[in-house]
C-alpha cells in the first residue's frame, strides 16, 4: 500500500474508462460522496490493487472509507476537493456518487396506476408483438433459469422470489415503494413465465439511487 504514495500519473486525468466525463467530480465542489477506483496507470504498475488495499491506503491518510466495492476494486468515501485532486494526480479515478434518477422527468409509477388487479401491468400484447409466443410453443419458457431484477424493488403477490436483497433500506421482506421494479418483473414474467426471479432493490421510493448501490446490488 505504501508503494502507492508519491506515484504520479499526469495522464490519468485524461483517461476515462467505464464512466462518462459528466460523472467526474467537478472542481470547486464541497466535500462529497465519491467512488474511488484505480486508474489504468495504477493497474499497470501494481498487480495486487484491490478494494482492501485502496481502503488501507486511504485510512492511512485519515480518510474514512464508507464501503468497499470488490467487483470494481474500489471504495466509496466523502472527500474534499483537495483530497480528490491529490488522488487523481496519483492515478486514481474519482467519480460522483450522488443519487441518479431512474426515470428522469418521468412521473412516479406505482402499481396502483395499472388496470385490473392492483398488481396487473398495463395491457400490452408484447409476447406476440416480440415473437416470444413462438418460443413458448417450443417449450422455451425460462424453466431452470434465474432472472435478477436490479431496480426499485419487488412487490408481486402472484410470483414469490427465490432470493431478495434490499441495498437501500435493508428490508428483510420484498418491497417496492416506487413500482418500477415490479413493472419490470412483470415484463420478465411475460417473456419467461417459468423462470425464477431474484429481487435486488437499489433505488429509493423516488426512483433515485447511488451508483455504488447499483454496484453493490450486482456484487451481491
């Protein structure tokens, strides 16, 4: 971990991998929630960079690490701008981790807005429209497969989940205060009615979620 110190990578600021430039932490901002990942230069220089080593390095510098993101070899933390710029100079990539909207500028969707039973989906003949009905005739109905719904949650009384994880509020039981995840699950059940479902909640009731929560959902 100590080997990281003093290593500068001037080219790191121009390297943008797996993220949009608009997601970079903006100059002049106050202390903020960020994701910290090793940049390309660090990945090439050190073979054993992972979430634990980055967390150890930051803790040595007095930074309190909030979460480790093993799947990305990164962590989350709250940093001021000076610390952010120092890490960037050393070859780290630092990204804004503030909540993003699931459906920007779209009114909140709830399962109560749909027709028929409270949990019915809008009436769209997407099975025939997409040609999925032909696959069903061939016996391809998703049997033996598992679909993970990584969204705002799940609340559908006619289809129990085989597994559930709430990254947002740690609810032990399936919930969906927004409704979007349940809608997506309904679409999945139309296409693959015999598949098993896993529900992973990464969005809050307003349909927003932190990028790191989505990563944690995938990681789980």
